[in-house]
């Protein structure tokens, strides 16, 4: 009966892996564009600082449904304080990187919904 020793098997697997890895490592070449948030990105410049944008409290008027058995001739509203989350802006030598962030959007009178704004770059 033949037994396989773990060390030669590990060496064989390692050699096979070395044959596959060079193809995987070439995922980003020298001519490919770098990731936009990396400090060496030539399009956005070098990072200078991070500017925190604090959360913002907003008072909105929301529609209140009528109580059970009560007819609503006029729509009732009540004020509600909502906090829009803060985020951090990255200032670079050529502009500002603004990340994805949530904002409040009014879709109808007394009705609001959260909206995700896309990340953007604003030039100086």
C-alpha cells in the first residue's frame, strides 16, 4: 500500500497555485485607472484633509391620519423633528470628494422619504 506524505502533497499544491497566481495578480495593470478614492488618483489630486459634515436636524410637517370613526374634512398635520445623518467630505488639491449620503425628499404634501444621493466629485 502506498502512502502519500503531507509535505510532498503540500509542495505539489503550492507549485500548482504558483502557476495560477500570476494570472490573478494582473487584475490591475500600470495603464488601468486607479480607484477614484485612492490618494494617487491623478484626476482628483492629493488628499489635503477630511471635512466632517455634522448631522442636520430638520423640522417637517407630516400628515396625520384621522382617528377611527372620525371623518377628515381637512388633512391634519403635525411637526416632527428628523435628523439627516452626517458624512465626511474629502478635500483634495483639485476638488472635493463627496460620498454617498442620505437626504430627505418631499414626495407630496406631508409625505417624505429617504433618498440616497450618489457619490460625486466637485472641482474647486
